[in-house]
C-alpha cells in the first residue's frame, strides 16, 4: 500500500501537507487544532524580534471571485504579534503534545547580524524542526528594509542566510519571492551561503482592482489602499513555474506552495519538484477540514499510479520542461471536430478568423477545416463551449 510519509533532511513527515506561515498558524491553540485534524506540520506565522513595530490596517483583505467562488485573495496582513517567548513556550507545548508533527519557525529580522543571531539562538532552545527565512513578504515590511527588500537582492539574501547558518542547529529553508525577474539567481546565491532548502512561493505583489460604483479601491482603508500580497488559485501558474525553475537549478529540497486548492494541485507541485507543500489561502477560505480530502485524494492517486510514496512522483515532470528553442517545431496537431457533439455555433470559426489564421469556416451549418491555413495553435479547442474539438495528428 502507498504511504504519504516522507523524509526531508532527516525530518520525518507523516504527510506532505503543511500549513503555511499565515493567519492559520498565528496561535498555538489553532495549530493544536489543525494537528488534531491531521495536518502533517505547520510553519509558524513569522516570528520577529519583540521590538519590531507592526501596526495593522483595517480592513486588510479583499478577494476576487469567479462564479461565486473565491479564486484570489489580496492581503496586507503583517507578521506575528506574539512575543518570541510565546513561541518558545508554544513550540515546546506543541511538540510535547504532537511529537510526530513537523514545526517550522518562520523568522524575520532587520538587517542586523546580532538581531538574527539572538532570534535564532532563542528558538534553538526549542524542539523546532527547521527554520524558514522570510525574505519575501511583499507589503509593509519592504518599507522597513526587510521582507521582500531582502529577497530581491542576492547580496543581502546571501549575507543573512550565512548569519543564520552560523548559529542555527536545525535545517534552514529560505522562502523566496516571485516578485523578481529570475528566482534562480536568489536561489543560487542562498545555496552558496549553505541554505538547506527553499520554500516557494510567497505571495505575488498585486492590486485587486477598483469598485466601479464608488471608484475607490476594492481594498479600502478610509479611502486609500496599497499594493499587497495576492494568493489563491490565481497565482498557481506562477508558483508552478517558480518551483520548476528551482528544481532545474538545484537539488535542494523545496517546500512548494502557491494557489493549492486540492490534492491535484499538490500532486502537480510534487511532480514539478516539491518535496512537500504548504497551503494557506484555501484554509483561510474553507478551514482546516480540507486536510481530509487532500490526504485521501493524494493517497488514492499514488495507489492508482502504482507508486509507493511521493518520492516516486517527485520531479517526474521536470525533464519535460525545456526552452522554446529546444521544442520540436516540426510537431503539428490539427483540430478534429466531433460532429455529434458540435452544435455549429460558429464560435471557433469567429475566434480563428479574428486571431490571425482563418483556418476554420462555416458552410451549410458545417464547420470545415482548411489544413493549409491551420498552424495547430489549439485556440479553437479551448474556446469551444461544448468541448467538441480535439487536437490530433
């Protein structure tokens, strides 16, 4: 029988599903509840030195919906408001009660060697399993010269990773930002500084739009707004890309995240190189209880594929991702129309005509293909409302 157990850097995970560092991991009692419900681990909401000022705005969230379903969240939430001592005590309590669960301490500090050392040395006193360096928060913190302000520069990222590695007694993951031109440059830099692994991605900096009735921002704080971290299903393609790029440039373990809403998303992250996955927004929308479907779905999938554990799924898609230059330009597909399903609405004809190629036509209520004009782009198959078009050799 398949198992969801896995081992990363000597850390035993009973399953690969972790709560990401965010509001769902802001309180010890909340994490306790999540562990009782079956989560494999949790990354604590980012711990900072006690003297780092954080004043929250209200409101701090807005959403994007599609057909009544939340597909995106913008937040300007800051970091943990709890003291370092709260987390020292909390980690000890959680580990004593849940010894098989993985606890990772997300940490952030100003660009000061002693401040990072003091924070890590305090947490070294706990049975925490690993550290996650938050170099990637895209709002509030960059203005203070930390968060994403660190993770967008190779020099500072390297410097702080080295500082932490000097004193950390547990593995160190660096949480990377997608808000860079090339995430692999930062990854390679922190790997040279002896980072043990990566966590990717943090939220994508964005803006959720304007209310056209009031002409004010959707995230409205007394008439004003700001750019924030966007998460949820809308950022999944960016997360997929970043994790794949990290795997192509490094063999270090990856904790993948970004838009995971179900077990299928998690399986794709693992196939693209993730050793385990983290989830935040879907938990904020639907609660800790989603863990049951995540675990059963992934386990059933592994068994159907004849795989013993996620190590057999990991990295399996990476060899199939290459540069545009290396793609086979002689490989051409053409649309094949299922006449029994097609309702002759003509949408494919209009779209093909208006998107350059004019390979499809409608004559006597029949959709016809001119292969000489068809470049095999596949757009027609994607816009067909009845899914009556397949791309074939």
